[in-house]
């Protein structure tokens, strides 16, 4: 049985205890995904509306990149009406993978 929890919009977010460091590194192994994480880091803990990201790929491709980041436990989706809000799972990621977010923040 999957060990997951549901948000109000029924988007599945993995529990970080089930996410491996290898999964996180794979998720961070693409420049588009690194850019998305850095844009979220610049928000200082605030949510970012999905349509406000700066990216150079198609919308469908960018959505796929966000899905990979979500499945790696790095971001959380929240839907409100027709808008999708994205945020970093900062406290959880810092606890599970100490030093990872700080390393990414240094490169801003």
C-alpha cells in the first residue's frame, strides 16, 4: 500500500521519508527544474502561481517538470479555483536532506 497523503485537490504528494536522495538528485538534474526551484527559493516561503514562472519550454513540458519535482517531494501543489499554487516543502526537505536547500540558495 502506498504511504501518501492527499491535499484538498486530491494531488498526491509523497511522504519525504519514502523519497530517496537519488530521486531528489535526479529531479534536480535538469536546468528547467533547477530554475523552478530557484524561483521558488526567491519567494522566501511564499507560494507562486503556476503561470508566473519564467521558463523557456512549452507549458506542457513545464508542467511535466513540476510533476517530477512534486514526485521527488520538493514542491507542493495547491489548487484554488482555476489557479494552481506551488510552494517548496522547505522545512520538510531541510529536515530530510540537511544542507540541500542551503546549497541551492547559495547559487541564487
